C-alpha cells in the first residue's frame, strides 16, 4: 500500500508538467496565427523577418471579404435569435411538463450535436434543392439554427432545472397573471442563461464552415470565403490577420457567455 | 361563542387520477385565528392549502373565503397570500423589490409602496435591509421577507406551507414565537401546514389533524393532546400508552373499565357510549404514569414493573417499563426534578396512574 502511495505521489508531482504540455499543445498553434499576422513576409514560417501591421491595414480594401463578414454576422445574429427562442421554449417544455415521449423528443432535439455535420449538410442540400428553396443565406440560417438549438437546449434545461417552480406560483399568488409571472419572474431569473445561449449560438454559427459551404450559394459566409482565399498565397497574410481578429472576438464572446452562465447559476442555486 | 368565518371548506375532495388526496373535508376557519393543519407527509394537508390558495381546484365540494365562493376565481384574484416552503424569494430582486412585487397593480405611487415596504420590514424585524440582495439573506431572513411580501397585501388569510422546515432547531423555536406574535399584531387569519406536532401545538389556536386525506379531529392543542378522538390522533400527537380493556359500567362522564394488569379503574368516557361488556381502548400519556420505588400514593391503580430501558432528555427522563406478560413496554416520562428518584435498567419499580388521567378512545 505504502509503495503504491509513493508511486502515486511521484506521478502526482508530474501532473503540473503534464498540464502545461497539454495546454501548450492545444493553444500554441493558435498563438502562431497572430504571430505570423504581424510578420513582414508572405511566407508563413520561421524565421520571422520583421514587424508589420500592413496585413491588417490591407484588410480594409478587401470588399469581398467585408461582404462575407457582413453575411456571417447576419446569419449568426438571426440564427442565434431563432435557436435561443426555440431552445428556450423546448427546454421549458422538457423541464416543466410531463408528456408522452418526453425523453425521446429530448434525444431527437440533441441529435444534431452528435451527427456528422457533413451528413446533415448533404441531406439539407438535397431537401432544400428538392423543395425549391435553393441555396441562400436563408438556408444557412435554417441549418445553423438546427445546429445550435442543442447548445441552447442544454444551457436552458440546466437553467430551468434549477428554477424553483414556487417562484412562478409566488408571482401568481401575489396577483400576477401567468403571463406577468413569466415576464416579471421567469424570464429575468433565466436571463443570464438566455444571454449565454445567444453568445454561444452566435459564436458557433459565425465559425461554422461545412453547412455554410454546402448551403450558402453565391453569398459566402466568412469561413467559406477564407477557405476560398487560402488557395492564393498572396492573400494568405490578410486572411491570417482577419483570423487573428476573429480569434480575439471569439474568446471575448466565450468569456462573456461563461460569466453569464455563472451568474445564472448563482441566481438559481441560492435557494438553500 | 359566535365566530366570524374566514374560510369555509364544505365537503371538499380532491383526486389526482385514481389517488384521492383529500376526502370530504369540512372545516371552518375563524376570523383572526392561527390554525394549523397537521399530519404526516402525504396526508393531503398541502393539497388542501393549495386548493384554498387557488393552485388546485377541488374535485368536489366548495371553498368560500370571507363569505365569497372561490370557484372560478384564480389564485391571483384570491384574498389569500402564501408563504412557500422554499420561501420562493425572487432571486433577481432585492428585499424591498420582493416586498412591493404584489403592489404592482395597487395604483400606489413609488413612494407609497416604499413606505409600505419599510413598515412591513420593521414589523418582521428587518429594518434597513431593503437594499439587501436576495442571495445575501440567511434562512431566517428569507422567511421574514416571505412573510412581509405576503402580509403587505393585507390578505384575508395568510397561508403558510411548512414555513419552518428549512430552519435549524434553535431558529425554528425562535421563529415560532415570533410568528405567533406577528399573527396577533396583524390580526390576520393564519393557516399553517406542518408535519411537526410540536410546532402546531406551540403556536396554534386550533389544529386540524389529517390522515389519508381525511380530517380526523379539529380542536385546540390542549384538547387534542388531552382528549384525542382516535388512536391514530393520540399516537401522532405526542407519545401515548394504549390498553385494551372492557367496559364494566358506563356513567356518561365516567367509564368504569376492567384493564389487564391494573384491574378496574374509572376513566374519562370522552363520548364513548358503548354498553357494558364491550371492548374499549384506553390512552394514557407517559407523563401521567407514576413511577416509584414504593407504591405511588396518588395513583388509583398500581402494579409492580421492571425498568427495561431509559432515555435521558434533560428536562425529562423516559422509563420503559415491563409489565409481566405485556408485549409493549409501558412508557413513563418523569420530570427531572432535583429530588426525583432515579432508576437504573433492571430496577424493580411500582407503576400506576390516576383514573382521571386516562381517556377512553372512541372506536372509528
């Protein structure tokens, strides 16, 4: 027993080193992107030749890139709102009501999370073309809503799961209508969860490539546009510069989402 | 005595599917009284409370509050307010906002509402805590906010659903006395649901005991304790020794009963009208059992017994006494006086009681 414990404690001392390596492996490649974006060379690689901001300055002239950015923002905002609204309603039904096939419906809603995206993309393409919708930003929005609803459902199910039903009854008991209880109590209490849903689904949609690639037609979203530019080495440094900016924005969004998620936990778990 | 009726519950039943939660309950709450519904969990007391609040509709029967039938009136329009078991303090609002939540439709100005809130806060002993966030409150403070939030609307009846269950013992005892004082000062009818017989007895003017959806007895705490209507009630309210005997003579007020071990004794008839020769159950509270090393003087009947176990509670000591041939031990609760005799397990003792201290239990 003692020897096992001794070995374990020696292994235990190595754990910090392991953690550092792990995090390094995960994030160093991502850090290379901003590094190269300030490098004064068209070739992506070491040694670095000099510091420049011209790749960032050059971004302004890329009109096609900006229209792709606009497309992406539009798709991300609309699908975030759609997915958050539907996800909130679904979670409310799942956590508050008992109905036949409740578990099954929950599984079906969560399925897009585990289904290969490429399969979803191809099937949606076939269906959208078949029913004459074609491929537009609208179809991308539909696809992205499908993809991000599971994220919203899992966030909101946890928010509603911790929600004390007596709060709504208390509101009604104090004279509110059921609509008033929803507006004055339920929604404010789960608001941090809703904001967290909006941020997460926005981020997922904004980054998404496969569905957008299949379904965006003539109006590419940003990831699709970037992919198309990777073939031209001359434009690559611009793309790297934009990519660095996107990483920054994504990190800020995720941090904000996490903060709201924690606030929502503090709101709903202080009951004891 | 003539009492104004605050709540009239007439022949109310409630079923959930095939489960009958409440069965044919008739109950009148008097204006300004503190009434407790008492019973084990699942006895239907909370369902009854929720029907009065308007969260459930009776399957049968009718409820009237302050003379007005409540059928078709939703919870938000009833002159009742509730203190929930979890207190249900709105977590996104501070104390003051919680308290004025229900005044949204009152037409009062912001200043008037705040004035009311501050009055209420001082009534429940939370002066100056209006700005406190809901998550910064202790259990006792949460209960006070829940009380203030409900009372500020001046309901005809305040409903309390197990209001003490989230508090620890010490705080619970303190809050019981405060709740009692608060009820007297506001003069509103309080209806509390609890499974804690001690709590119900301590603070209520009257209690109703429920078992399996039925109201078994409605009485003052004193009456409930001294003269339980059934064996079930007797057993639920405090400890009770039971003896099965047979009736020797029935004099209306007094009943002469032949008991095993003790012989013939005259007990409180308590409405038992059965004739001579019929079986009857007698209840005897543990603190009415005399225990001594000699034959106790004040007892009408006494027999030798043996101590088989004892439990020390501080202010009292419980002796478990074996009577020759009796399966259940006779439980005696003795006050821990300075000069009280103390007995050890195995000691031979005398046990006895006064006939007037025992009560006949009507058969159901």
